[in-house]
């Protein structure tokens, strides 16, 4: 289970829920429902971390609640 903050909101333009992880640049997923978006972003977080490791990039430590929202 990840400990990164996830922000989920409805996108009228996309007609989908969007889940963003502010601490992981570009880590975003969508879904037809709130739960779908959350499940999808969990997968994307793992892929983001695996890709960063493969590329030798640093992986930010989760900071918990942020001041983005």
C-alpha cells in the first residue's frame, strides 16, 4: 500500500474521475467511478516507482498530507 497523497476530482471535460499524485510528477490516472480512479492510480504509482528505479532516478519519500488542495 502506498502512502502518497492522492487527489481525486471529477473532470467534466473528460467525463471521468481523475486521480493525481502530486509528489510523483506526472502520476495520474482516471476512472469511470471514484473507486476505479483510485484503483487505477494505485497501479500507476507502482509503475511510476518501478520506472524511476529502472532509470536510476530518486523516488520521493511520501510526506503525507500536503498543501496542494
